[in-house]
């Protein structure tokens, strides 16, 4: 193994993308038995379930080119069918723009609140924190949806502790006119950034990772079951599986969770450890249930009320018909957030948790008591959402500066400690590879993003891949459904 090589910790979208964009030698060490990170899927009993609901959407042209390259003909675009279920009623996502159909007293609270908020908050008002931001839609919308839903999701984190810098472009912000229009008129459908989204036709979200791995060829070893447990900075060596093996490195790219990573490095100053100790996150358990009978045509549904253990149900079989064994079945991923270390499975037991989810699916009409259960499984995501607090940005920057001073780069959803989707993670992998390429070529830095983009375009042309297959896939999906 060359001593001047780059070691990549983690085989999720960021680590794999870094490998794809690196010029020099690299070895990727993935701690689990599977590549793909949180962008992977499981296939069981004819169902395909992602690690929590995943869809493809991006505003970045290069990320779009990467998705197209990795998926080729296997990408399938569709209009979002996302709903909120509250007061025994489905309303179209986003709640704040589509409350039509809710009981009269709820509509009255929502409209009155929106008008009062319009009069109260001057144009350009900057909310102090996430809870304050909710009030800008009015007390009705805040109390009937935004507060209960977000308390359920951001379990244990006071909403006043969460900043607003992650919301831009992610959460639709209708005007007061749109709120009132959405309350009194039948919804006109689909606001917001992911109104039209992509999903692999075959293989679940994991197909993106398969395509990426396929493009790596034999440019470096991808080693699974290699959990990095110690970084000996002075020796420039990482230890794997409690010292069972070690790998020398010239440059290290980390994509595992930043606070956990800092804690496995030898000789980290106390101030850096203290900074890492200030970063907070929340965890998710997904309970996958496959049932007989097709009970919904929705892609995903939000559940703000306390009567269900889950805050969201994702239905992969409606994103691609190949995610379920037969049209007359339903596969649900129930997402349940938890305070790190307090898994619902440990409180209720595995079977207890599954039974609770099945009972709640019956409560909300996604399963009828007679529907046979064809599959159950539980997936744990101990680090799922980073918590955006006011100090997050400077804290992360402080840690990164120390790491980079020691030739260590950290990137990705948990390496950068950012609310990244897969597109952002692929781009983070490309960015960190650029930095390492520049570092290794001692300043002979070219416009690597452009050259990488050109490389992708060449590969797409060579493979005969065009960028839009929506029509073809609509036909294939229709044929499979019938
Ligand atoms: C609930 C949820 C819903 C999401 N929905 C979407 C969506 O709809 N669309 C979308 O585009 N994105 C979505 N995402 C985001 C997407 O999953 C992430 O952006 C992406 O997986 C992050 O990639 P990553 O490589 O940075 O990190 P990860 O995916 O976490 O990969 C890190 C890898 O490092 C490995 N690792 C950890 N510790 C070690 C160690 N000590 N040694 C070796 N390896 C280690 C892990 O096993 C993992 O494989 C969602 C994420 C969550 C949590």
C-alpha cells in the first residue's frame, strides 16, 4: 500500500464521491458490511425499503449530471404526492399553503392567525429562532401543525434552541394571500423545491450508490467491515476494528460523524474536544412494514398528532412500482425520531415496537385489520439530523481548522455537520477531493470542478446516456403496474 495515499473514512455518498473525484491513490474504509451510508436500501420479501424516505431533487446542474450518470436509464421522475394527516383529514403538503378541507374551527384559527401575523410582522422580519419563525405564519398554523410536528421530529430539542439558517429553500414560505387561498380553495398542487422529484425505477435509492460504485472501477480498494476506531496522528496511521489492522495515510478524508471522529483522534486539544461536545443531533428508527393490499397512492404523509408513534410514513412502492412484490401490496417506512441513546426499540422491545406501528397504521387507515403482514424490519439511524444551533457554524469551523492544520479533511452531512441531502453530499465529496488533489499536486490546482464535470459528460456520452428519461420510465412503470 503506498504511504502517500489518501484514506477515506466512510462509504456513503460523500466518501464514494470523494473516491470518484480523487486523482491519486486512495483506500476507502467502510465500517459497516454495506456501502451507501444513509442512501442505501434493504430488499426483503419482495419489498425495497430505503433507510428512511429518500427522493432525488437538486438545483445543482453538476449534481444532476452525477445522478444521471450513476442511474442512466434507471431514473424516473414524478409529481410529488405528499400530505399531512391531522384532525382525521388529509391536506396537501405544505400545510401552511393547503389547509382546505380541515374542520371549520381549524380553518378559522389558521386564517385569523395568518392575518394577525401579517399585521404584526413587518416585511423582511428576521425570526429569532425556529419557534419564532413558526409564529410568522400565525398562531393557528403554528399550533395546529408546525409546533406539534416539529416537537415530534426534533425530540428533546427545544424549538427555541434551533436557528433558522437551514430553512432557506427547504421549507415553502407562502404569503398571507396564498395561505388564505389555500384555506378556502381546492389546492392547486405542488409548491416548494421538491414538487417534482426523481427516484430510481429499480433498486430503491441504493441504485444511485450502485451506479457510483460501478463507476469507480478498480481505481482504489473499497473495504467494508473496516470500522476506524483510532487515528494516530503522530504516526499518520488509522487503526481499524480496535487495532486489528492499521493503514498509513498522507491525507485523511473523514465522513463519519464529526463529534465521534474527533473523539477517536489521539492528542486532540481539550478545546477541540469541548467544541465537538457542543454539537447536537437527533436519531431515527425506521420500522418497515409490508402488507397485503394497496392502501394508498401517496408518496409520503406527515403525522403531527401524538396518537401515532411515527412522524412520517414513506411509501417507496409509490415512488417506484418495483419497490413492492405485487401491485396489490403496500410497503411502509415509519420514521420515528428519538433522543440519541434512547431507542424506541429499547423501550418497547423489537416486537412491541413493530406491533405499535401496525396498530398506528390501522388507526390512520393505512392498514385494515384483515390485511396480512408480509414483512417487518427495523432500521436504526443513530445519527440522522444535525441540530442547527446559533453556535453550530463557528463551532464546526473551529474544529475543521484544527483538523486541516493536521492534514485531515472532513466532509459530508455529518463530516461538515450540515443538513445535506444526497446531492449536497455528492458535491461535498467532489469539493473535498478537489482540496486533496490540490494539496497533493502542491498548488498545481486547475479548475477541478470543471474538469470533473467534463469527465462526467464524456462518460455519459460514451455510455449513450441522455439526461431525461421521464417518458420512457412512465411507460415502463405503467406496464409494470398493469
Ligand atoms: C431521515 C433522512 C431522510 C433523508 N432524505 C433524503 C432525501 O429524501 N433525499 C436526499 O437526497 N437525501 C436525503 N437524506 C440525506 C442523505 O441520506 C445524506 O445526505 C447522505 O446519506 C449523507 O452522506 P454521507 O456520506 O455524508 O454520510 P452517511 O450516509 O452517513 O455515510 C457515512 C458512512 O460512514 C460510515 N462510518 C461511520 N463511522 C465509521 C467508522 N468509524 N469507520 C468507517 N466507516 C464509518 C457509515 O457506516 C456510513 O456508511 C436523508 C437523510 C435522513 C437521515
